[in-house]
C-alpha cells in the first residue's frame, strides 16, 4: 500500500520502500543490497563491513561543521511472525500494509515498524537537503532480533561519532538510557520412539496475544507452551501418556501465541474430560487479558511413533517446571523488570526434543542465575543444555549531556517532561558501548504496539511527533 500521503511523507515513503524488501533476521542479503544502493545513489560514502552492517556517512550541513559527529543507528532485520490462517513468505514477499485510523499495520503479519521506522527516519535525513545536522554516520546493523551479531561484529575503529542515537524504542514519551542483556538457553535430547499403545488425542492452544518477550513479559500475557504443559500434566500419573509431537511457539524474542501436542493416552474420554476441567479454569484465569484464547482437546489419528511413557513424563515435568515470566524486579529502578525468561519454543518430532528459552537481565549475575536454574531443571531430566548468544546490558548514565539536551527539547516542544527510563528489551547500545566506551548513547522512537506479533502497528501521529523531535535534536547537538 502507498503510504506517502501520510505525514511526514518522506518517512512513510522510505518505510514503504524498505518494507517492499524481504528482511528476515539472518537472511538480510536483499536489504543489505537495498541500503547499499540507497547510499551510493545519494553519492554518499557507503560501506558494508565483513558481517553485513551498512555504514553511510554524510558531511555536516553548512554551519554545523564544529558540532559533535553523530551516529544514527537502527537495525535492518525484522521479526517474522504471521497468523496461522495467513499464507505469506517472509523471504520473498514485501509486507502488505494498511491504514486503520491513526495506525499503520500489516495484513496478518508483523509490520516491521520494529525497527523499520527507525531505519526509514535515518534514510530520510540522509536524502534530505534542508535538515540541519552535524556530520552523520548512519549505522544499519543486521541480525538484531536473533543474536545481535551485527552489533557484536562491529569493529572498534569503524565509527568516529561521539554521540549515538539509537532509534529503536516504542513509546514516544520515553528517553531510554539503559537496557537488558540476554542469553539463549537451549535444551535438547533425542529419545527412542515406538508405536504408541493408547488412544490418540490432540491439544491445541491458540489465539493468544504473544508480544515482545522483553517489553511485554510483565503484562501477564499467556504463554502457549506453558499452558500446553499444564494441560499435559493433568494426565501424567493416570493416563500412561506417550508424547508423539509438540509444536509450540517460534522465535526466542516473541511470547508464544500458539502450541499443540499430539499424544497417546490410556483412555481418551477420561483424559479429555479431566483436561477440559483445567481448560475451563485456564480460560477463566485469562478472561480479562486474552479474549481470543482458544483451547481445543479432541481425539485424533496419527501413524507416527511416540516417546515412551517414562520419557514423556520427564518432558512434561520439564515443561511444568521451567520458569517463565518475571524472575526479579529491579530494586533500583521503579517498575523495571530486572530479570526474566521466555520459554519461547518447544518442539518434539520423531523423538527429537528442543526447548528454546531467552533469559534477559540488566544484571549479568542474575541473567545467568535464571539461565542456570533452567539448566538445572533440564539436566535433572537428562537433557543437554547449551548457552549461546550472550550479550551485555547497557548501564544507564542519566546525567549525560545528550540526555539533558533531549529532556530540555522535549519539555519545550511538548509542554511536559519525558520519561527517562531503562527498558527490559535488548538494545544494541550495550554491545556497541563495549567497543566505544566514551560514546554517549540514548535510544528513543515513536509509539509502536504489538511488536514481535502480527498485531504490530505504528501510530501515525506519534511518528509525526518523533520526526519533529528528532530533527530538533540534530539541530541542537553541542559543539565539539
């Protein structure tokens, strides 16, 4: 859909152009080429580093040469999630967008406003001829959503900027000065399988909101994998359960919206009756927040082999025991989640089990405390556990010069004070800061709702507000 009639026209035009290019995490070849061509067509110095980050440099406008050079940073990749009833290939298709009142959203998929609005904003100032700004380095990183390998691979000598503006947060009244780090926790095991002895049942959980596993983890949304584990547990001692398959959740940074399991039970009528009692209780629990939750438990047919009763019990106990949600609130920052875990993906197929978690924390010791708790539970069940993709948090510096400047501009422009906060999402600032410890950093952005889910949408008036705020910041960057 054409969005260039929306204001600011230049930002929406660039967002539409970006969203026409497939850009799943770890498969960013097309969008890297798109951004490289964008910079070169503008006649700007454009490079692609060895990991795939694109850096475009633009000299200061007249009269701004003595200001501190700025790094503008956003990530090129997007979370790829769709509703089950939507046919869409994120590797070959552009996002199909629509306007709904004050919001831009996609048709049954994630929108890519995270972090596409930030990317489009940077593109807009790069191609502008009438926006005052100091010397700019536009840093477009790759793979932020599934490992931050772009930020991790950035070399210390690549940037000269003194201030980094990260355009990757989702509340337009917030100035973000800190974030959580994270670590991937993966449990796996291969089991012997045989044809099941009992009657086949299928459990399906769907219709949950999902959402961002950092920013939304404290909101009480349902996790489909956890709900599935509760339902399986109802027959653990009486129904001789043999698990045939589990398919729950998807990406580590998205709260699971859907999950299903196929299993053999001793008596399907008894199991379904007992599980339906729990189903009704779960529906009541989530009635106020998960209005579209749908749980179905029914007889089924399957020719597949199953894991033994003993091993099935072990798997169910693990699903029932894994910590999910908030682990600890920050004792230092009001209302900030310090540490959490998302049981993101549960998969059992042909006897091969994988359970994927993402543990987050702004404190390294508690990040590994929750990860080690998960490891302990899984190892007690004989599973192999690996940690990977660990990245540091970003320690807040509330008194920095750029934060003070932005607070003053915001209050003058909008008649109220901004919220200066730290967030529980993973931002690239902590990683970049490790290589550039003297660089001042701040993150901000327009209002986006439902990131990492097909409900994602960007607020049109907020993008207008953000664009004006952003331009004013560029104009008031201090002297070197």
